[in-house]
C-alpha cells in the first residue's frame, strides 16, 4: 500500500516542476562538460591583449606569429591591414597534437565574413581594409600554434 501512495504522490506533482528540474540538471551537466580540463587549467593566466577586437594584436603579411590557447575558452584575436588588397592565405600550424584549430575572419565593422573549422583559410581582401582573425580551439582543444598570413 505504501508504494501505491508514493506513486500517487508523484502523479500529483505538476509536470512543469519535473521539466524545470530536468532542465536544470541538463544545464548544470552542460556547464560542467565545457569547463576546461587541460593540464594547465588550474594555473593559467589569460593573455588579455588578445582577448577581444579592441586590443587585437597587429600582424604583418608574410611574417609568422606565435600564439597559444591555454584553455578551452581561450580565443586569440589578430588584426591585419590588407594594403593594396588581393588574395590572402591564412595558415595556422599547430605545435602540438592536441589543438584542432578554428579560424573566423571579421571585417572592419566586426561582422563575421568567413569561418573555417581547420588550419587553413583564404580571404579576398578589399584594398586598405582592416580584417580581424579569431583563433580558437574546436571542442575545447588547446596548444601552441604559429599563424601566418601570406599573399602568395
């Protein structure tokens, strides 16, 4: 008889309450899933100069730059001026086997114009225009890399 009363008590609970509890559990599980679990996740420091558009690191064409994504939420921003314009090739060489890079390209108004899941991208640039390159890791991957933007 006790089991019958217990089941009857559960049936009287509002279904919205059960749905809200389930959604909360899924949200907590999702947040915990995305928290970085890299070896350096307890002792990293953000490289603040490259964390947003306003302080993106200026780079030059045909000159490689070194970078590092230290945790799964880390994003590096770079700024490049197109000069006379033309076709640019963006290549990101990973220095570790753990980084699966993603590249996003933004125009001067910070509008996303191209996104690439991989180490290579190509851009047809307008003359004398500023572009931003965002480097991130797919699936919270991390590691060191070398970024190179070339015109050939």
